[in-house]
């Protein structure tokens, strides 16, 4: 009897986050929900990642209302989100009671599956969120960020999976945010986790399509025992996005595996989003082919585009090859962190600084914190000389404890600040919105009554595609938000703009 391979559909979150900067308006997703709900997916990813940020920054839309709407429109589906562990959906660590409150409210508003990860694969940074998910009675999915380095091994990934299972995770996700997971490692890691943790532990595999090999990787993962894989409907797939849902279904035909997906529903979903896609031409990634050089550089395609943009702003676009060569060096010095939010932006920007100003002549505040342990522990040792430079610049010592242990209770202060803002409705959800994005939330609260914006345009009037920059898990789509630095060196001011992803 064939084994049923379950599928998580990414069209309502990571697909448009990776390809069109998370700009898709809710009203352009609503008409497809009935077919999505009845297509037979194991889960539908629809929230988290950069969606929260994009909703309030660009779309004038309440992300909590988006979640509630999905809950109403997808009554048969498990709703799934991407959660950055102790960072939640923001770009810093939050104190434990804020983490607890966020998970509680997300569950109350309709979330079922919490895919929880930490950029450094530091288990300490996901423990609190997973406990909160379990307490809420929801599905806790522990996540392993896949990367390649001299120190990352199958054994190490298995040990992390065992730790996540010990925390009570009901499933394990292998998250390949840069399309680095080749077929044989996919097989080896899935098989080893199954053997170590038991066949009953669910394994989900998430890959991107940028390098062109990962549909084969999904097949090998399935042969090794994977229970569920992530795909995106074909009209919003490939490039820096994901493998097509329909291709997976056809690939399994004639094998010992099947899916539960309704092919007629998939065609309707495909056709619908094929009509929607041209409206967002302005935001579409310009990465449309295959980029196998990522295997050598370890740099996601969109991260390259972001660094190109930074260099152009400084009149140094011709130095991109120097920066690309420097990124692996910075990553090694930092202990080989996976290149996923926020470590991808931190490492990439420091590489730009090193090329433009001399190696470690200037450190970004974020890179100094990474070197000093304020984002968590890395698998490899950090370069001691750079650690000393970071300590001198930041005027603080390195730490080995969990970063969130240094935080004081902050809920009441966050609540007081949020309630003082015009337009804040006083709910815990609004307080959490403010906590995630304190610079953006005030404007959003004040304009929320004007209603959501749809940035999609008539294709005939659309502008040329914008340059791709980090917009999601590993820096794959156009920019969602930026942070600018004015750096003075030898009397000259250098302006550097960093694009965080989610």
C-alpha cells in the first residue's frame, strides 16, 4: 500500500514573501481560500515570517485580523506560522513573558502549527516558545536550520533533533532557506533522525528552489522517511521561491508514495494566482533561473543582490566579487552561523564593511553583539581577536548564558507605551504589534481606520521588476524594510543600508 506524503502549501506566506516582497494584499488571497481549504493539504502556511512586518509597514493591514480571517476562510485546514523563537517576529530577543503572551494570542486567534526556529540553531532560544505552544495545546514543530560548513554534520543535526524531541516537539522540520540541501544529505539526515528519534516522529522538509536541485532532494527525503514536504503552487514557485506543488504530485506517480491532493483544485489555485502575479510585477524578484554558485559561496541569491545594492549606494558596485569572497571569511570568524535572519544580514553587511573600510576596522553593532554571544551560541568558536575588538567597541563583555536571561520583565512597560499611542485599541494584540515594531506601529495605529492598501497594479502600468534583496527566511526576495548606518572613517562618511529579512 502506498505511503501518503503530506504537503504544506506555502502560497499564502513564504511563496509571495520570497517572490514578491510579502506585498500580496489579503483581498488577493481570499478568493483562493475555498480551493486551498479543500485541496487536501496537511497544513497551510499563512502567517509569521515577514507577513507581520509587511502588513503594518506597507499594507495598512492588521496582521491579527489577517489571521482571524484565514481562520474563518480555512475551517478545514491546519494554519501554520513561522516563529523566530525568542525573537518572535521582530529583530531582537524578547523577555519570556512576552514570548508566552505572543504564542497565547496567536493560538487564540487561530494558529495551529508553530514552526519555531533560531537563526543560530541555539536550542536555548526556542525552548520558551515551544513550552508556550505546548501549553496552548497546539502543534510544536521544532526546526533545524540547514547549512553547510566544516563543522556541520549529520550527527550534529541528529543531536539537535533529539534535543527538540526532548522539549516536546511533535514534529521536526529541516529548514533549507538557501537551497543548499542536496539529495544525498537530504536522505542521510532524514534517515538518521528517524533511526535516532523513532519512526513515529514526524519529519517535515522545507527547501527553496534557487539552486535547481531541491526537487530531487525532496524525493530523496521522502525515500528516507520524510512525512511532509513544503511546496508552492506553480504560478508562484521556482527562482528564489519553492518547488511547485503540482510537480511534486506528478513526480510521485508510479512510486510507492502518493499525496492526498486534489489535482483539480490545484489547477484552480494555479490559474487564480497566475492572474494575480502580474499585478505585483514591481515587487517580483529578478532571480528567475538557477544559481548553482550558491553551493560554492554559501550565499543565498537575494543576499547577493542586497550586497550589490549596498555597494552601489557607495559607488563601489565593482567590488562585489571582493565582498562575496569575504562573506565566508566573516562567517568562519563568527563561528559558522547559518545564513538566515538575522545572521545573514549581519554577516553580509560586515563583509561589505570589511571590503570598504578594511577588515574589522568598523563593526556594526549587530555584528559586535553576534561575536559577543548576545544572539546566542554558534556551533564553531568565534575568532578571539575579533571578539576582543567587539568588546572594545561595544563596551561590554561577551556572554555564554542564554541572551534572554539578561532581560528584565517588559510587558507592563510595553503595554503602557502602546496604550499611549493614538489608535491603539488597548488589546494584548496591539501591545504585541507595538512590541514587535515600535517604530512602525504608531503610524499604523493612527491610519488603521483607513483600511488595507492593495499595492498590486494593472500589469500594463507596472514598473520594471525591482532588484531582489532579502525579504524572507534567508534573503531571497525583494526588501521589506531597511536599516541605515552612517559610518565615519578617516573623515569620510559612508552610508550603508541593510535590508533585514524574516
